[in-house]
């Protein structure tokens, strides 16, 4: 179980990286880029940031390319915005949990519609 400090740093990084991504990536080109979760190492020196992109396939590929190209800029801005002894080295992973959740909800809606009796 993560320590209280680790949980607080995770939430701090989640908010800070989310703000940076909102400034750096326009929704028209990259879709809606959001931070789902942050995984932290026990020593707080590295972090894995799980990113989700809501948009078309071209927007997703554009967002992935820009994340890869602008990784160092995001790392620099994170170090400037967050006051910690060591700025964690970040790594991005694209995670499609929002799309999976929307797909599950649509399946549940279809099942509910099939179960409802039709009025003659």
C-alpha cells in the first residue's frame, strides 16, 4: 500500500501534468488529452503517467507523436511547476480506459433496451 506521501505526490503530479497538457495540446489537433492515473516508484524519483485521448484515430496518433516529441518540455515544465526535492523522471503510457468504459456503458444500454417490454 502506498504511503501517504506517495499518494500526495501522485495527486500533485496528476494535477500538474494535466495542467501542462491542457496548455500544450490543443483539443482541435490532439483531441481531449487527460491524465487518468500516475504510478510512482517507492523512491519518488520516477513516475509513469497514464494518458487517455478522447477523439478520432488521427487525433490519437497526433497526440501520441506530440507526447513523444515534447516529453522533455513537459518534464522541464513539471520541474518548474512542482516543488519537490527530486523532480520525478516521467514516462507516458497511452491508456484507453475511457473508451472501454464508454463501450461497456453502451453495451449495458443496449441490454436494457432489449429487456424492456414493448407497448403494442
